[in-house]
C-alpha cells in the first residue's frame, strides 16, 4: 500500500512531464533498484539533462521550455520519449544519492542502483557534537560505511578498520577471541599515558580500560578486559567517522589528543516495517605450528647428544630425555668419554626411541573451530515516530584450546516527534560478554603459546594407560613436586570473565525556529564485570602457589601457611559514568551567500569504578567452602591477601563553543574553544582549567569564476591549527604510596607505607599543538578522488621524570616538562575504474607515514639503556656485533675496529662485572630502527558483475624494526627446552657458540661470567642479531557475494536475499617471519595466533 500511494503521488505531481516535442526523439527506459536492499523503488524521479559537461550556461533538464522525464512505477520501471540530443538522465529520490547516467550509447533497459544517504542537502559528517555538511568541513577526517568494512568472524569493529584509513595504525594485540586492537591515529602524543583514541557512540564518549603499551606480557596479553568498544554489535553500526586534526577533535577537550572515532548507529526510518536477518558460520583454521620453526624429536635428540658430550658446559644431567636415560643406565660418564657407540645397547635403543615420539603439540594446544554469529533487526516508523530494534548473537571458540567468547546484544532505538518543534529520542544498548581463557599467574608455562615453544618435542602428555605424564623438564625443582601437565592443567583450571553492559542515551531536540535549536543529551554507561579464576587441588598452579607460602616455623622446619585444597579468586568491578551535554545551535543564511553556524554548550561528566578482589584458599568444589587463613604473614602480601577493595572516581566540567562562516559556498572559516576542568588536576588553581581551541579554513577553488578545468570537478584546500589535550592517569598531584607490612623481627611485623610518587601541586594536563594542511580533489566527475594531508603535532607539558634537589627527599618527581613531536603525510585515492550497466570496478588506496621524535626527556643516572631524546617513542637500540672470533664468541665494533667482549665491556680479571660507568654502558648502544612501521596503508578493490560482487581488501606495513626474544642464551643452553632451529647455527655467522666456565679459549671465563651472571643490563638480548626489519602485505579479507534478483524473491515474499563466502587473513606476503605464527605478533612469545577464517553467510529482508 505504501508503494502504491508513493507511486500515485509522484505520478500526479510529474504529469507536467507529458508535454510533447516535435523534435526527433528516442526512448529512454529502465529499472531503479534500492542498492542496499536489492528491491525496486516506486516513485523515483527520472528526468533528462541536455547539459554539456563544462558548458555552464546550459540549464539542466530544460528543452525548449519543457521538462522531460518520468517516475518509476510500482515495480521500479520507467520509460519516456525525449529529444535525440539527450546525453544524460538524472535520477533523484528522497533519502538516496542523486545519480547522473550517460544515455548516449545505451538508453533502453537500464538497471540503476541507488545508494542511501543521510540528508537531502549533501553528505553529512557527524562529529558527535554536530552534523556538518561535507562542503563546510575544514578539518581532516575519514568516513567509512560499516557495511564496507564488515568482516565475518570478527567480534568488534576495531579490527575491521585495519588498512582502511590513512594515518591510522592498527595492530592486533593477539589473536584471541574478542581481543582488542591497538590503534594509533597520527602517532602518539604521550610518553606514559594512554595513546588510545577516544571512542564516541552516538555522541557519548565511551569509558573503558586502556590497552597496555607492552603486549609482551605473560599474564595480560590474553586477558585484556572491558575496553571501550567491547560489547558494541558491529551489525548496529551505520558508519564510522575518524577525526584526526585539532579542528576536528579539540571540541572533545582533554581526551582527544590521540584522535576521536565517532560511531553512528542505525536508526528507524519512516515507512513500513522492515525485518532483516543475517547469519554467518565461520571456520577458524588451526594455526600452522610449523611456522614456529622448532626442532623435531630427532633433531632435538641429536642436539642433546651434542651438548652432553661437552664436559665444559654447566649441563643439567637430570634434565632432558637423553640425560635421564644415560643417568638411568649409569652411562653418562662413559658417553662423554667414548661417545654414543660405547654405551649399552638398551640405552641406545631408548634414546633412539625418543626420535619416534611426537607430542603433537600443534594438535594438543591448538584447534580448528566452527563458530557462528546471527543478527536480527526490525525497523520502521510513522511520520511522528521511528523505531529500530536488534538482537545479536556471537559465539567463537579460539584456536587456542580452552579459549572462547560468547556475546548477546539487544539494542533499542526510538525517536518521537512530540510536535513540530520537539523531538525526543531514546536508545538503549545492552550486551553480555562471556569470555573464557586459561589461568595465568603461576609462571609463563601456563600460557599455551609460550609453552608450545618450550616443551620438548618428544614429551607426550599421556602415558600408554591414559594417565597423565608429567613434564619433568620445564618446572623448577624443589622439595615440593609441582608435577606439571598442560592437559591436566586445562581440565582442572578455569578463568571466565563475564561483562554485562547497559548504555542508555536520551536525546531531546527543541527547534525554536529555523535558525535556533536547543539540544540536550544524557548518556550513561553501566558496566558490571566479574572474573573468576579457579584452580583445583591437583594443579600446577595450586601446588606452586602453596609452595610460595612456605616459611620456617619456630623449630626451623619448613611449613606452609596456605591450606591444602583449591584456590578460587574473584574480581568484581562495577563502573558507572554519565555524560550530560547541552548545546544551543544557531544557523542562518543571509542573502543566499552568507552562512553562519554556531554552537555554545556545556558538558558534565562523572565516572566511578569500584573493584573488589577476593581470594579463597583450601577451596572444596563439593562444598563450595574455603578455609580461613589466620597467619599474619598473609596480611602483608599482595599474593595472598584474601580481600582488596579499590574505588576510583573522577569528575569533569566543560564549557565550549564553535562557530563557522561560509561565504558564497567558496570560503569557510571555523573556530572552536573549550575549557575543561577535572579533579585529576587543579591543586594549583592556575592549572585548574585547560583551554583548548582551534581555527581552520577551507577554500573551494572550483567555485571561482577563473577556474575552468573540465577534468576537475572538485578542488578544496584545507588548513587548521589548534591545541588538543590529554590526561595521563598514571600520575597524581598528590603523594601516593603502597601500604604494606614489614618484618621487623621473626613473627613481628609493623605497618608501613612506601612512598612511590612525590607530590606536585603544579601537575597539569598534557597539551598537543597541531597544524594541518590538505586538499580534496575530484577528477572526471568524481571518477577519481584524492585527499592528501600534511600535519605537524608538537606535544608539550608531557609528564615525565625530572631530577630534583636531594633536600626534597626524592631523586626524581613527575612533572610536566617532556616534549614530543609527530609529523607525517597521508594520501587516500578512490577511483571508479570501470562503470557499466553489468560490471563495475572501484578501488580505494591509502598510504601514510608518521615520524615522531622525543625532544625533551630525562632518564635516571643508573639507567642502562640510552635516552629516547632525539629518537622516536618506539625507537629500538641495539649493540652492533662484528661477527665471531675463533672461539665463536661475539666481536664488537669500536672506533672502526673489531674488539672482543672483554675489551668492549671492560671486563677485568678478579673483578665482578664490567668496569664501565652507566653512561659508558649506555654509549654501547646504537639506534637501529623504529618499532613503528615507516609506511602503513591499505588497498581495496570491489568488483560487481550483474548480481555478483567481489571484494579484496589488503593492508600493509613497510619498514618496521622488530627486536625479538633471543633464540637461546650462550651460557644457559639447556636440554630442558626445545629451541628454534636457529640454535643449530650456533658458532656460525653471527650466532655465538655455547660457552661454559671452563670452555677452552682466551679469556672465555670472563665472557662466561659476564653473560651468565654479571650482565645486569641484559645486553645479550639487545645484540643486533635479534633485530629484524620486516615489511609485509596482508590480504585481510576476500569476500564473494551474490544477490538473488528481485524477480525471484517476489514468489517467496522477500525483498532481499544475498549469500556470501569470505576468507580473512588467508595470505601474508613479505619478510620471512619464521619462528612466529604471524608478522603482527612477531616478537611476542605469549600472544595467541592471529586466526585465519573461512566463513559462509546469508542476509535476507522482508
């Protein structure tokens, strides 16, 4: 009925098109289709244009005083006669992009798809505070449609953005289900604070935990919790806008120096109810374990035999399968003296049997997993009220066994026109996430990614009778048998994080008149997190925990104050924030050439987080009871403390205003000012409020009368300058300390507070001054669009350590004095390569370069590593080697000559360690590269042939320096572990030989003692042999889709049905990354593998 009414109205209003002409005519006909939904559109306006491109005196769609055109019927068809000289037709429909189609070569049976748009006035850019027509935008931004970046088998929107936006570097933290991505927009603007961008959901800044700077952490890398965007269903997102420069972000105040990502969600539209359902089943492939380049069983046996022959090494005779067999048969000394052939045949047989054993750790610890996600949304509305409702379900088992994510989403949005002036909107976003993972905290071996690299390849976790076989090598020796088996550990331990989140948003818009609008928005965020870690009595985790509680009783005997039994730990946190924003908007156009847009407003925000951490020991899973600990020693230890509570509360008040002026649609000037106040700073009233401001301008050159280039349809120049802000929450202007108990005498403790941070009443906000210049260029009727930007950002008042007089009681305090700069270029090119009725090919390419430099910083006098001053934030320093000497020991460069380690480190006989001062020690290092890639970007190609479509998306990182963990240590080589096959090259090339205290060779004992004991700065891991330069390109998404033609769907009462087959992260080309699963986790021994995913899905609408 709705389509019939629309059709009749447009048919009546367009009857003027029926006028006749006596000129020679041609027939123009075709079908108009709703592109996103693949269904016909009735009532679409189609009119002729005789305008010649570049001839600005012609009048569109006017032929001898008549307007020629038609409207589409109920099935989207149109046909009309017009003069033969018609070259173009214009298709216009409310809510869709207007299209101009060439009909010179083909004018009949056209198939034209229309794409939706937000506003009838032109593309609208949503900043979170206002909606701006793109022609008036003076800042640097990027806008993406969510449908263009959507990926199957990805829980959150952040990892879908990789390679899509110039100037945005996205790095996965790890490959676990729902793991967040580390995002940097135009580099980093802080040394110690968070570099994460601010996420904004429908105008409300989201609160969440910061992503850690260091991913190479055995405990936290796979257990990141409650970051800002977690829980938002990607299916609810309409588009994403990335705000980059000061003009775009300074309105967000002291949280915007790292950039802002604005998410606009879908909403209902006037019209009949639409129901959409989507389903995806995705297979996560098992990681390729061979990429770790580990020794197999036979190679490891040969390696152990080689080590065991060397009496000069500090060889652990009780470790490793070969040594245990030799010891069992009392053949160890015989083997060292006479070799393998001299030992007993039974010992030889048992050793050779090890070669045939295979622990299959790639299968034991990793898996392929079949997963699923579903989405349902219902939308529609009347003239006064519009609604949107959605349900989402996501379930993913990780490629690491024992990991997974399960999420439910419910979203409801409604806006209601109370009258012609007042509109009220209500949105509620709810989600429940439940993630599971392995338990951490005992040591690195409980991390499967780490353990899989270290376990001996011949170790099998189950005996022939099915009982557990305990790893006798990797666990430390003590009077308490830890008995570690990874399978037993996985079965008898558990770690689950459950997060329930509710985000209600209420909007009220009062339009006083066409020029003045009052807008107020109240957004709230409730997050309830619960983490439970359980370890049963028969686990390595519990055994080691209890061992760490040992003490000497009054008789001098070892005792344990932890009872026997399991351990259960709970972290419960409740967080709440509200954000209340009120703006008064003024818009006025004078004489059609002067346009004024102004906003003044206030914003108040408060957030509070309460955490309670409990530990129970002696846990009985049958009775669910724990045993209370009465020993006083537990009170002074964070490891055993049964109860801990923390409360963190912050408040902010802000006042802001913006104003823009546009003259004759050519020139636009924009300015913004904001004052932020917070309890985080402001002890000194002088620094209580932080003024942030920006000015910017744009010039549309194509509107000038002198500009007459047919090939250029858009040429806009932009420039901006302003101040952004940042808060380093890791510091405080107040004195801070840690409460603890100190043992004064045996069984006698006293309460104490250790001061960890000195007070500084002048501590204040960090500031970034940002300048940007760029242009937007459209060629050949927007067949080619180019955007380019150059920026310079200087961050001052960064919080860093600074030395103070000793009379203050401190050596260093945190103060605002460090300086950091970023400069870079960005380029984005979008092209329509081929556009025909049946086939289209479009491309988007972006590349960016960012270079940062620390300009002012101070390090402690006793630091081993060089200062970052003059280098990038993620600069990598290494000690350059010069090959090996005749004994296989490292040589080094000094004054252009090769010298030994003894001379390089100034090692002296009879003296422990190096005689170098700390400054001389720092001077040993050389700058070898930056941990951030020099160039980042992406290249996406989209093809469409009739009802088929294909998308191939890539991202690339070029010239990145990585320092990986050493494959082995020359003085600590052990049969305990498996190794990368690089260890077989020890003593060749640049890889040092294995050395012991008695290894023959000049001054070897000095070198041995240095590397084995006295190298407190751990310089071995900083040798340049562990540094790599990497460049790679990843095909992160290949998607093939098919839209079932509308004529077939009418029979089953569907308006849209499409199918898709996709592959994610299937191919990576570039630098060799053997030893790691993926180049994006290269250097981290703890990160779960980045998954490769194949998925199949369908979407239907009715």
